[in-house]
C-alpha cells in the first residue's frame, strides 16, 4: 500500500515511524515532512520515506499528488487541513483518507460548537458561556470572580487559551481576543469556562463512526517553563501512562464521556472517523472535559506510538472501514516519556537555522527515539526550523527509568538557544 502522511511536526514523524514498521507499507510519502522524517526507512523494503514539498493546507495540490501517485491511504496529522475539509475532498474523489470530515472536525475547530454539544448531550464539563460581545463576556467572567479560562473559538495552534486568576486578568484576556483580535478570525467568538482545579490528563480514543476504543492515559505539559509557569505552548513534553487513574476508573471515565458523545454524534448525523482527544480535568467532583481535539495530540503521539503494539496501518484502516469493533488495542507495559527541545524564545519569537549537534549520539542510547518537529536540512547539516524542534522520547521499564533515559538523550543534543523543561513526568513520581 502507498501511504501519504500530511504534516511536518513531531506527531507526523511518530506516525511515519510507526506506519513504516508495517508490512503493508510499500511506499510512504510525507507532505511536507521534515529532516527526521526523510531519514526513516520502510521495514518491508528499506525504501526511504519521501518528503514532498506541498503545504499541509494546500488541498488542491495534495489531492492532485494523491491521485497521481495512486495513494491507498492518506493519514492527516494536523487540525487545519481537517477543518478545511481535506477528508471530504479526498473522499469525493474516491480516495481513502483517515481523519474526521469537516463537520466532525468542528469538535476542535469550534470551541463554541463543542461546548454546546457537551451541554446538550450531558457530557461532564465546566460551567461555561459563549460570547461575541465583550461587555456580556466580562459580566459572566465577573460571576466567576475572574477565575476562568478564556478561549478563542477557532484554531490557534494550541495557544488560544488564556488562564485567568482574577477579574482584571479576565477582562484583559477578553479584550485581547475580542477587541484587539490577537488570534485574528479565530477569536471572533470566545468560550469562557470556570477554572477547574485538579489534575489534567489527556485521553485519546480511536473512532470509526460507531465504535470508540480508548487509549491509556497520558499527561501533557502545556506551559513553557518548569513548575507549569510561563506561557501556554503547543506542548513541552508528555508521558504515558499516568498513575492518577486506575484501569477501572479510566473505563468509567471513558464511558461517561464517550457514550453520550457517540449518542450525540448519531443524533447530529456526525460520522467521526479518526482520533477524539479530550483534555480532561480530574476534579473533586469527577472527571470533566476541558475541550475536544479531533486529531492525535502532539507530543502525546510520540509516547502512545512508542507503546502501541498493534500494526498502525491495520488500525487506521479499520477506523476508515468501520471495523474497529473487531480490533483489540495492545500496549507495551513499559512507560514512555517525551521531552520537547524548543528554540530559544518559543512560544514567542525565535531564530531559525541553528545547527543541531549530537542527534546520532542520542539515537544510540537504548530505548531512545528522537522525533523531529521543527527541523530542516541545510547542506549536510540538520538545522532548526520551528518553535518546537525535537521530541526526545524514551521507553523504559517504568516512568523513572523512561524519564532518566529521555533526559540522558537530551543531554547529548545541542543547538544554540535550546530550551526544555526539566520536570516532565515529575508529577507522577514520588
């Protein structure tokens, strides 16, 4: 089977790396890919993965390429092409593609849509209101004493959420999004959610429109600095599994969220094929959904796919075909930890084209896989080309050894201005 993966980040590198292990994969293309993806080889025939210089959002060119190359399965990594309707376009042209269609992608592309859906179908979530008027928004934020999350309705690269601790912070956040348009069109409407206290975890479930199969838990680290300080980012690291939820509790939480969600999808005629990724807060009164995403998390993908035992081609194929009920997810008992190495200044302004040293040394360490995110090839060198540069990932017999291995690998990698958190997985360890 010829496979096309769309995207260029750490999530897509992990997807390509796992798909390349399948005997069903004869040729893999990635558009646009990155320097690490271009180094991957297929298990079946050792052929290199081919990066194609087409943007993940250039739908007409992606379609033309997939038709020309007779692609058997397209796998969509990022949220933007899903929101733009790439799945609908490919299906209309007779191509098999994995990911939710435009209607289903609204769970992520519109926070207003997903908040209303949760309230309508009784999915446990925070008290919230949706607004396009700043005065009404400020009144509601005042009722919450300013302790709230102010969220841009549309897609904002994982950064469209402002956490507020008092009324003046909330009013500033509302003005920033609705009046100053700091997130552009994505902030034409906002959702204000009461601030929930507890432990935040990431859930993932693979869906085929009828069945949803739950993954083990993971925990992302959104803030830029140690101790959950600093600005929100796309994610500075993650680990799986978390110790906060037993298997029995996870099953219960999954049922409380996924059963009404599936029922709602049937009622609203939403055919969701892909990954549903709810961010969950474990509160004193139970698990509550903070928001939905409609694709694999990044960097959660890196820890999930290093633990997944199933053939990923077979799993995604079952999701597209509506045959997930026949699949059983199998996971390695080991733990996985991913530490993101970012460019200096991220998530603000940062410089690019910094040469990266030590990648080969890190890759030689047992259990370590370095996933590339913002990298490019310049001459004979691999250089930085994005905010999040690498996802240094390690599998270990337990969380402590996985964490130690990941940081041992980080120590071997150098580029000018590199910064990373030193406390990934610390919350799970005594």
